[in-house]
C-alpha cells in the first residue's frame, strides 16, 4: 500500500534487506516494527518542520500475517505520543491511498481527521488513484489519547 506497482514486485536480496534495516535503524525518527520475533513493518516521522512544529507520518505493515491484529493502531498511537509528548509537535499529517481502507480506519481511530483528497494523483499498477490527506492536531491528540492503554 505504499503506492508502488504491486503487480511487478521483485524479490529483494539479503543484502538489500540488511541495507534497508541499517538505514531505518540509524534514523532517529524512523522505527522498525517487530512482532513475533521478526520485522513486520516500519513507521516514521518525516518532513519535520521545526518552525511550524509539524511532521508527516508514514507506517506500513508489509507482513500480511499480522494484519488486523492491532499492530498498526498501536504503532500509530506510540508514534503520536512521541510526536506530541516528546517532540512537542502541533500537527502530524498523513497521506493514504483512497483504497487503503484498513489504514484509513486506523488513522480515524487514532484521531486523524480527513482534510482533503488529491484526485487521481497516484498511478498504481497502471490505474489512477486518489490520495487522502488526514491530520491530527495536538489538542485533538490530547482529547483522544486519554482513553488509550499504552
């Protein structure tokens, strides 16, 4: 669901995986998601805007055996807690493909609000799809996070 051409996925080498893992491990606002003793995804805060206290969130679970088990929601809540409590951000936004209903539901559950749609902005596997932009503000985070069991 990263917007790549899922019809032409190519296997990665052990070396490519090690390079990817090393890169993720070295970035302070990038995290590897581990579950059941293995790497199952990643999350990151990017486009950090220190002046305006904002960042862009991205998360992906690339192991379908762990989908629908709450890992995306737990990861999103942990990253939001870090973003608002530690980094003292005012706003975190996310862009998600319109057909990624599981991610959209996760973001809504975590307090993100739909802001707009970039119509047919992404070409995926030869078809045009729209991006949905969502965000959460610090005050919205404070209102919803008190009910989270982290």
